[in-house]
């Protein structure tokens, strides 16, 4: 009798745990609205993230001094060139302290997508940017589809983008 009650309690706890885990996955960093922001671009104009609703957005938090970030940028340039006309928009969020090194980097790497100057507040909106690079793939509906911490596997990232386009 005691064992059957204990087994029932264990089953109930497991079912509740699985349910809570599933809810957390659906409403965690992924599948929630991408926080909107207005940030200055390198050209001085303001970029508002929500103005890209209807496009697939790859939001890349990076810095010029970050070695893995530097390695990713040429791949992002290729992705923007390949999928831009199909609705992909890459947006770089530089976490550098000033725009001067970012402008030089932008020209040196022939970046073909907008770069904004991020702030600590911007990073907090996205759950804290404690390391770089961090990228978010945002669907046409404005919901975060995935979050990539560290250097992204470009083949996997490209498949995710193709799926959302």
C-alpha cells in the first residue's frame, strides 16, 4: 500500500516536472518576442529592430576584439549576400566601447549589413551578454527562434535560416 502511494507520488511529480520543462522551453529565451530597440548605426541613423518584422533576422552580438566574432563575420557577409533577396536581414550589434574601431572593421571586412552600437541595456534585454559572440535567429513573426552562444556552426545556422525563409 505504501509502495503504491509512493509510486503514484513519483509519477505525479515526474508528469508535473515534464510539463513545466516543456512550458519553460516554449517560453524561455526562444519563442518569445524579440525585444525591440532603437540604436545608432555606424552612419548615424537610428535602427529600430521592429521595422524588420516580416523578415528573418540574424541578430549578432559581437565585438572587434573577439576572435570567434572575427571568424564569423565573413560567413555572415556571405549569408546576407545569398539570402538577402529572399528576406534575410543580418544586424550586427557591436559591443565595442566606441564606434571608431567598428567603422574600420566594417570597411576591412566589407560588411554588407547594418551594424549598431549596442549597450549593456541592450544586452540585458536579450538575457545578458556575458560572452561573445551570441546570435539570435528571429522569425518573420518577430519571435526568437533560436539562440547561439559562441561561434555558430554555419551549416546548422544556414539550415535554420532556410527553414524560416
